[in-house]
C-alpha cells in the first residue's frame, strides 16, 4: 500500500491570476494518475494507486457525479464481459496548469517584432470584436443599463469582478481585477481591446476613466448613450 501523496490543483483564473492549493486526498491522486497515464480500468487504477478496488470505486462515484471523469464501455477481442474505462473530462483537465498568458505574450511579442505595432493593434481590435460578439448574443436587454447589468453577470461568472453604477453624470462600468493584467502591463493596447468590447456590447461610446495599471483600484469606464 502506498501513500496517496499530495496533488497540486491549479486553476487558471481570469487575468492570468493563478490560484494553487494542494489537495492531499484520494480524488486528487486519481485525477493525477488519469492525467499521466490516460484512460484506465478499475483494475489499472487499483494497481497504479496501490489501493483496493473498493477505495477506487468510492472515488469514481464522486468524480463521475461531479463531472470530473467519464466512463466508457469497451470490448476486447474475445467474448468476455465489456470493460469500463475511465478518463478525464475537460472540466478535470482545466484543474491542471495551463499557460495561456505565456503563449499569448509570446505571440504578441513575435507579431510586434516581425509585423510592427500596427499589426498588434489590428489583431487586438479583431479580438475585441470577437469577444463582444460572444457576449452580445447572450444579452437580451436593449437599454444600456440593462445590457451593462447582463454583461456584469457574464463577467462575474468568468471570475472577473465587475459592477455597474448609474449616476447623474452617466453610467459607470467597473472591473476590479483586470482579466489581462500581466499582458496589459506590457501592451497598453490591451486596454483599448477591453474598452472596445464594452462599447460594442453596450452599444454606446465608452471612455476609460481610470486604470489599474496607473495605480487605481480597478479599471473604470464611462458609458455615453
């Protein structure tokens, strides 16, 4: 019998923020084994983890219910009973380290070097439009305030802390954690991308009032009708 060990669960948060926590439990070890070896049967999991089949089944039940693993039925060459094989779902794979920010940073740097800053700005404008389209199809309201409230819900669901406030001087849209902070520190055009996305979704003119890159508490945008 071997120790379950400790498995580091890593979730990539919006804006490149990484939250790490060690989970020293059977479920974490089972997920790590599937990530390392691919689809496994109960017998293979039992051998790989050094535990009983009963212990493996207990963890599989919970992980299946939580949509971290999926079960498939396979048949061998003979007439024997079918086997159940278990593998990770996309939800489980997202627990392991991912490096989107590093890849994006490298791509932008290469475009900047080979094509120049205007190409980078053009690419970011296109990304802004694509993001806006993805959000806009999920928004039903026709009024700026209503659209802003719905966009806030979508952003919050992605881990981007945001709020909207209607004031006598206008509609103010705030993001308290920049979803692209590490990239924006080097490419300020990222701010233009986010500003353009908000303007397109809210169907109005948007100006950047304050930015976290300048030492402010979050980014604030003013929306003009």
